[in-house]
């Protein structure tokens, strides 16, 4: 892949192990932080294309791993691999060993992306000072070797196979993510989970986090292992059975008494009665729907648009209101409330309806940009991925 790209770009690249080339930086940067610094919002219509190019330029996929993943995705009818990566990064990172190019090659790849953006008429409006500064600094950091692999360190560890027979790897690179939502996303992966599972996973995650935070920030005793929540549970059980405090310097999180206010997980919210009805869950509700309605103290919980009947009502309304304003979302939410049956139609909040419209509008912009840059985009993506 490297030699093919070099041939296209006319770049000579030193072998990654050739220490006689240039002095490589002893400072190593986090490539994921570098990606996050891209001055484009997730809602920008060009974001999927730029991220796909950056990923293709920065990571060289292990050929065997990639062929296996490609085969499985083809069997499942998934054609656009770049788009699948954009929305399912954890799936790819867990199944394909990815390494970064050498310093010169990486800088040439990023420069090729920058040149492509500058050459496309449809992308000129996005060439802001921040955008230009980002690529200039990125290229300079690449040349200094900030993102080169450390070849004497093992970066991947085999951990098993998934249901499709694909290899799974632990990755020993990247930044530590303290954000609860990021941890939830990683723990769940690309699969969907129900409200009950999500609620209790979040409670368990916050419990463990609070135990660790007591040690990291409040001076509680450190037991020297990563399963600190076990200490909390052991002490709680011993206190209940024998009334003994075996770890007097440890603050038991389980000993705190809950309040009426639900701070974590699914709880009652102050919705306007124009859009929902409070009360006991509908009689036919079972499982997750019943759990959701009961936690929210509603007859029927508001859910995002998902059924054919809801889409039909939504589309029919927009036909007569092609440029909806706030009052239209309020009106549509009340129309849906009057049709709620808890089977094919559920309540909607105005913010849900507007959010769906914003997403739909943004997807249209992405498609338009995609058609305008299709030729040049596919050409450079093919070069970077070859």
C-alpha cells in the first residue's frame, strides 16, 4: 500500500526501521486527539468525507484482517466500507490491526488530502483560516514523526473471535476516556440495547466510577487493584451481616441513601401535558416499554419516529408545511398525541420532531456535496486505500 501511494504521489519514504534517515521526534502525539481537533462539527456535510480520507491516510490496515472484515460485510450486503467505518469505528478498530505510516509517507498522505480540498470548487467555502492552520500543523507534526509507530512495543493483543469468526484484538493505544457516555458507547459497541439494560449498565458504571473517584480525588485508601467496587460490596455485606467496619478508611458508596430526585438513568421528567399523558403504563405494555413508562410515570413514553404510521403522519404534515417553524413542531406533536395507541404511534416531543428534520436535512446536504465531489473524492480515496 505504501509503495503504491508513493508511486502516485512521487514521494520517497524511508523504511520505518531505517534509523539513518532523519532524527525522529521523541515526542509522540495522540492521533485520535489530532482527529478531534479538526475544525468541523459532526453536523458539517463534508465531515464524513474528510474523516474518511484522514482515516485512510493515517491507518494502514493489516491486509489479512481487512480481507476477513470485507468478506463478512459483503455477505451482509454492506457495500460502502468507508461510510460503515465512519458510523461503526469500534467495530473496525476491534477487528483490524491498524498501524500508522512512517513520518514522510504520513505527511505526504495528509498533504494529498489538503491539496484535494483546495482543488474542489464545492469545498472552497470550508477553507477557513482554522481549517488551513489545522492541516498545516498536522502535516508538520507528521514530518516530525509524532504519530509513527513504536516498533519495539506490542500494540495489539489477540482476545478471541466474534460470532462471524473474525479475530478480536485489545488495542494498547489511544487516550483514556473519562466521559461516561464514551464509556457507555464502548461497552455497548455497535449493538442496540433496551432501556432496562442501558439503565442498569449506567447505574453500575456510575457506581464503579464513584468508588474509583473517592480514591483518586478524595484520599480514600487505594487497595492496589482495578476492582475497587468489590471492596465496596464486601464491606457493605459484612456491615449488614455482622455490623463490622473492616475498611474504616474506605467511604462506602453503597451506604449513601438515595433521594427522590433521579440523577442517573431513566426517571420522571417535566414534560408538557400538551404532548404526553401522566399515569400508569398502558395495560398492554410489557418488558422494556412497561419499564420505560413506569420510570417516566407516563401512560406511554415518547419515542423517536420509528413506525410506518408515524412516518406517514410526519410526511403528510410536512407536505403542507415545507418550511416548518417552532409552532409547527408543537402542532405536529399534539396531532401525534391525539393518535397515540402505544403500538404503532407513540407520543413525540417537539424537540424530537425537529431533531429528525435536522438530521434529514443534513443528510440531504451530505448527498449533494457527495455528488459534487464524487469524481475527485473517489480517486483520492482509492489511492489512499490501495
